[in-house]
């Protein structure tokens, strides 16, 4: 049976398996498990998020997950929603992994369009999360060829891949 998530969603609507899989891929299993500990009051919200946001937006494949991460950070900073910006910055550096050079460029752009105080807040959050996650910032250093390394990689994962 084909899942039809274009119909109105309510608490009894089954969760799209594609939406759930995408939600876990982006947010992590623990975050999703905690989110799904819903009550009768917010069960419809969880069904709506899973089926509309995750199955009908993030899972469509038109915009890459890296691009969604950048878009979300820009929108959230523009709205001044720094707690959500922080969550999406963490997702970007740990899960979707757009290149650090693009993330930095985005933060510079946010500072221009959203204002210096918002830009400063974004960089404060970025510095803290990059440090907490031990992100190798050497990827931002241009090699003699003039090219930068492609994506965000935690330092620990680089070591483990070299040890193999």
C-alpha cells in the first residue's frame, strides 16, 4: 500500500517510514526517541512533523541535506531563534556536514543581512560547538593548489580512518 501523506494528518495517521528514517538520519536516534514520547496533546504535532516536514520536505531529494542545513541556519538566525540555530549548527557539523568554508561564508552573510549582533551570536555558538565537537579547522587552510578540503570531519574520525 502506498503511503498517502498529502491527506490531513491527525494523531491516528501512521508515521511515514521515509519521514521517520530521514528524521533519525538528521537528528539522531536519541533525539527522535525523546521527541516521540508524546502525549495525547502533542501526538498530532509529532505525526505532522514526521509526515509533512520530514517525509514531504527533507526526504524529497530536491534540496540536499547539506543545503537544508545552511538554509535552516540562515532562516533561524534571521528570526533571532538562536537556540534553534544552535541545534541546526550542531546538526550541520555532526550529521549533514556541509564544508566548513560554506558554513563560515554563511555566517558572514548572516552578519551582513541580519546585523552584526546576530552574526556575532552565530560565531560565538559556532566557536563553542566546533571546539566541543573537536572539529578539525585545518580544512579551512588552503593548500598550495588553492583548494580547500571538502567537508567537516571531526578530528577523532580522521584518526580512526587513518588507523584502518
